[in-house]
C-alpha cells in the first residue's frame, strides 16, 4: 500500500466557506430551516458558530433590541460558554449560557407546575431507596438510606403547600426548595413538550437557538427541541453544532447524526485546521469504521508524527517507562518540549481518573467514589455537586483559614451564602455581628489544622457550626449524632451513591488539594474524555485497561488482544451500541487532540496481537510501532 494512504489529502484553507454561506441561508425569521452542522476535530465549529452570530447581529440587532428578542447560544460547559463570549462582541441580543442555565431561565417562576412534577416523581425515587434498603445490610450505607427515606417523605409533606423554587447552575443547591442539576433538565424537557405556553414563550423570546456540542447535550433536552421545531417550525430556527464521533458522555443522544430529522438541513465541515497530515489521516481511518466522514488537512500542513509504544502489563514502573517514551519522542521529532512536564502545549491523556489519582495522590478518595457508576459519570462530566462542594468551596475555605487570610475567608462565606451571614443572625448580634462566624471559623480551623483530618470530620464541623450550607446528598451523613455510632459497613459491596460517599468521607480530606489541581487543569495529566475541544502541540495517550479498571471502554478488545463477550456480540448483531463503539470514539477524540506529534502508549496482555491489528486496521505503519526491547 502506498505510504501516501496514511496521510490526509490537503485542500485550500477556505474549502468549507460554502458551508458557512449555506448556514446563513437558514438564518431568517420564519425560514423554518433548522439545521445540524457536523464538524469533526479541528474543523472550526466555533468559528462557524461565531460567523452565524455575526450574520444575525448584522441583520437583526436593531429589531431584536426593540422587540426584546434574543439569540440563544446553549453550551455544554461553562468553559465553552466563556470561549464563545470571548469570541463575540458583547451585544444585548446574545444570550450565551450553559444548558442548565438556559433550562432554568425557562422554568423559573413555574412554581406550581414544578411542585406538581415533584409530587409525581418523588414517590418512584422513594420506592427505589426503600427497595435498596430492604435488600441491603446494616451499616453506614443503610443508616444513610434510612435518613434519605425520611428526607424524601418530609419533602412530600413539605410539597403539600404552594412553594417557591430556586436554583444555582454553578453552586450547591442544598435547601429544601432548591432544584438539582438533573431535575432542571428533566423538568424543562417535560414542560417544553407538555405545556403549550412554555413553547410559545420560548419561540417568542428566542427566534434562533444554537446548541453547541449537541452530541453530548442531554438527550431528553435534544428531543424536546426537536419536538419544539416540529410544532413551531414557522417561528423558530434551531441550529445544532457537534460531531457524533466525539460523543463521550452518557447523556447524549445516540441516534444524532445517524438519521436526518424530518425538515432539518444537514451540513458537513470537511477541513481539519488543527493537525498535521499524518494525524488527520489517522482520524480518517478510525472514522472509516464508523460514519465514514473524511477530513482534509489544509494546504501546506506538515506531515507530523504518530508512534505506538506496545508494552506488556507486568513488571514495569509505568511512570519511569512513560518518561523514557517522552524522551524518545523528543529525540525522534526534534521537539525537546516533549520532556517539559510543565509545558501547556503537552498533554498526557489517561483513560480514567483512577489512573491520574494514582499518579497524583488522590487514589483513596477516587477508589471509594468510583464504587458508584453514577458518581463516576458525573465526575467525568464535571457535574458532581458534592465533590465540587469540597474542591471549589471547602478546600479554598480551609486553605484561607489555615493561612489566616481573613478577606478571602469572608469572601468565600459571602459568595456561598453562609447561614451565619444571614440578616437574622447579624441582627441578633448587633454589638458584634460577625462574632458567630468568627467562632465557627475558629472551630473549623482547629479541625482542619490536622493534616490527617477526614472528609467526614470536616463535614461535621461545617454542619455543627453552620458555616456553610451542606449539599442535600451529604446532609444524610450529618443529620444526627447517631452517625458516629453506626456499625462498620459489611463486606457486601453496595454500588449506591450513599455507600460510595459513606466510604469516601472516611478518607483523608487533603487529597482534595491534588484532585483540585488535576480538575482545574494544573497538571500535565488529563483524561481521554476531558480533552474534547482542546488541542496541544504534542499528545501522549496512555491506554491501560487493567489499571483503569473500567467497563465502558476496552482498548484490549478494540485492538484485538481480547475477544468481545457473547453478550456484547449479541448486542452488536442486534445493532446496539457496545463498548467497542465507545472505545472507537474515544480513540478518535484522543488521537485528534495533537497538532504535530502523537504517541500512543498501549499496555496490553498480547503485544503481538495488538501490533497485528494496528497494521491490519491501517492505523499504523510498520516503522511506527515500537516495542519494549527498543526502549530498554
């Protein structure tokens, strides 16, 4: 086979300009032309979105300001929202927000409808916890389940009267009248499809709605928007921007991209403006097994580097061998920054947070939390309110307290609406309004001055001193002194969130420092899932199923070292998605983050089989595969 096969073809940089022009043809009020733009890695998805917004601003800015209308841009994360805001000029007609913020803005004020929704859904949640309790065994998890049952029953009683509901998309929603992040999406989807008034309000306020990263947007929300377009096609244009091959998170719509919704336009961007030809070529070959969409590199692109390092599972100090690989890549490419672990243009991608936790020192916390599949998924999506409470609020508070930074302390307490700063407390202590807060902070400091303090001890002092509002799910662990007296958890594994947090709270609190550095991107290590949308000059992808210990992805199966199970084969024959499909998408995402050079490090039980399959799938050329003997 010709060597040229492995390198993507090139096209002029403006090859996709006709796509933007076609999108603009849809952007007229009442056009009825909703659309989906499929934009592969490095294709300039955000650029096209910005061009569409600029077009609408030029055409409708004056009219929309006078009419009180806006153009909604809905993103998956705060970072994505900030990136779009940075790229467009501030204008009153643009409403850029995360999906959670947008959904809340739509349902806020529908208090009676929200109350009825809860009264219809809580009984099933209660029945599930009660069933878990009947089947479970005594211990801390059981004790917490009992408190959850009490809490849900109390909430049903509380809902017997009219209530006003609140929600903070970026905060801890712990009060009785606070909505959870998940419930906001569920309620919005339900209301948009069942309440004509809601649909009318949306289309009158937002004649144009753009949804970024649509492949990962909650499938119930996406379905609700499809339904909205169907019934209000003459009043709204909805534009979805995304790439089905980069669907990573579990909540996304599986069928998006497989079929064309009736009445929708579809556009396919073909350029990759990011990567060297060899890397774009690899991405194309990976996609050839999926949707077959092909990309071009831009004219003048460098050839670039791709290398595969195949290593046996056993008898290796992985950190040492991975350091050696970076040195090999530096020598091979002539790029000495491969060895700079502080470089912002270098990324080491790990399959699971578990692998990063071992390298960075928060492994006990992660091991406990990962017992719950729900928690694992939410952490991957950056949407675990309880862990974010510890990393984004409690740890900065502890840091400020230990260093006696009074101004920072008060800022954190104010920003997070500390109960001790409520007007009733301040009025009761008019001579010294802040004395309760100072006393509570002193008690808190005495606890967190112990370097070996546990999460549970920190949580208890926060609750006892009323220093911060505790997230609802964690309240079960501090609602009564009897928690300290419950017996040890049995050996029987309990996969519920309650059991996972029961274990995690017993681990060392200051692991959270290492976790926060990792979560905030202050480490060279990142997860395969967490880098979607990012790009780096040089990327090393570490694939190790044994260390990752997950079940959603399997590189061993994907690269042919192991056979897929009979159950998976049955699902595949029936046309259902299996782990191989998820792994293929993940392999595509990680491979296409690199601009210039890419190193795939594969720990495997069968080096020979993996090499054979890499060559057979045309993912690698013979001289791109390096085995252990060449590294020693």
